[in-house]
C-alpha cells in the first residue's frame, strides 16, 4: 500500500525517467530463485533521490544490479 501510494509522487519527481515495480515470474530456468515476498523496483533517474528513510522498517535487504538493455 505504501509503494502504490508513493508511485505517482515518485514518477512526478524531477529527473525520474522510469519507476516500475516488478515481481518474480516463474521462467522455469534452473538458476532462478523465486521469492513471492520480493518486489524489485526498476528505477531510472537523471539523478538519484533516496527514499529509503520512509520505508526503512520494511526493508529486509537491498541489492544493487547494474543492467544493460539487450
């Protein structure tokens, strides 16, 4: 509920190019580890604004992935 309420605010922020929450989808690939409790936020910014303070009590871990579109 906190994420959904905050999405429209984030998308209006200066520098926000993309902000998309995603959940695991079973790809049937052996190395995949599914986690029904994990939400991945795909963010693209002209600059980075940290919002972690608002949800710090809800976060179990943070992982950074550097991705390239193919």
